[in-house]
């Protein structure tokens, strides 16, 4: 099998389930990952005979893609904020929107030695990216899932980044007094009724506990995080949240009710309400 034949094989097999742009992206990632090639190699070596192991590996990946399994889980990794993170079905696949959240935090917090908390860290992508980008920050990351924290710890070690990981449930934990300069969270925010509109690659593979909330309590986690942050943030400390685009007003109201101020809603690059920020100000 040549490179050109492999590419055509992928197009033929995946074209009925994925659009042309997705197929081209998937093709590039598979060849780069399996063969350790750079993008230019795919063009320059299109007539090369590929290693003998490649066709079997390619068909294994295709068979899993045809069952809608995410490519990131198949390959065991995902790119986020310029780094490669290990991902398994124990953690959500990091999204580009969440990179915007990290960028916002870094842009707005240029001081050094900040105390940072990431609630519901999953793969650790937010916590680790902040620990690498902020100046001498002391970053702690929590999650209710020990399996997720094991992945996050592995990612921190692989990227040689110091983050403290703690098993903790935000719904039941007690908030310390004035401990953090920054609290950030991307908690579960998809309602059960929204499942019907979701793609099978998300619905069937990503961890439900990190995605879904009951229809009758859609901002369950935001209320808990708001209450926690009102006590745990230092004076002038900032709260950063990724949200369901339909819940900006509800989340904002919950922050206002606990006394947080300067509440702002921010759009993602698609123009959707995606982030809410607030500040703790003690008069």
C-alpha cells in the first residue's frame, strides 16, 4: 500500500459518515501519528510504499471510526493549548473553546505566584496549561473521579508540570476562607433533554458524569461553585466558568446571588455565550 492508496482507502471508507473536510483532517492525523510523519511528508512521499504493519493498523482505526469512536480515544491523545494530552474514556476530550478560556485567564492575570484552583479537571488540560503559562502559579486541580485524576497526573508528569491533584466533590466539599486568586471550572452543563441532538461520538463514548445534568437542576454545579467561590476567593480574586450557551443568565444570576461582582458573559469564536466571569470584591 502506498501513501496515495492509504489516503484513498480512508476517503472511500469514511466518506459516507464524515464530510470531506473531516475526512481530510482525520487522514492527516492518522498518518502523522502512526508513521510519525510531518504534514509535508504526506505530500512528498505519496508514492512511497508504507510499512507492512500499516494496512492492518489503518483498518483497525477505520473500523472503530465507523462505530463513531472519537479519533482522540483511538489514538489515546489530543492536542490542547499547544501540548499533547493523553485522553481515555475516563476524561472528556479537550475542546478548542476551552483553549479560549485558558487564554482569557492568562491575558487577565499577569501577576506572579497566583493561587489557582481548577474544579473538575478531567484530563488536567486547564490546570496544566495554566501552570505552564502563568508566572510561578501554584495550581491545584480537583475531580470527583479518581480515574480522571490518574490521567491528569500522568499528563502533568509527561509535560513536566507541577500541579497538585485532589479527589473532591464540589457538591459536598467545604470551602476554605480566601484561599484562591483564581477559580476556574468547566463543569457538566448539558441537560438530559439535549441528548437527542448530540452526535454519537460524544454520547456513546465520552464520560456521562462529566457531561450531563438533570433537566430540573441545569445549573446544579454552578450554584455549588458560586457558593464555594464566594468564600474561597481572595479579595479581588476572579472566577472563570465555561457554560451551556443557553444558561448565561441563570449562571450570572447565581453568581450575583452570592455577592460576586463584575459579572460578564463572553462569547466563543462561534459567537455563542460560552464563558462567565466574576470578581470577589470585599468593600
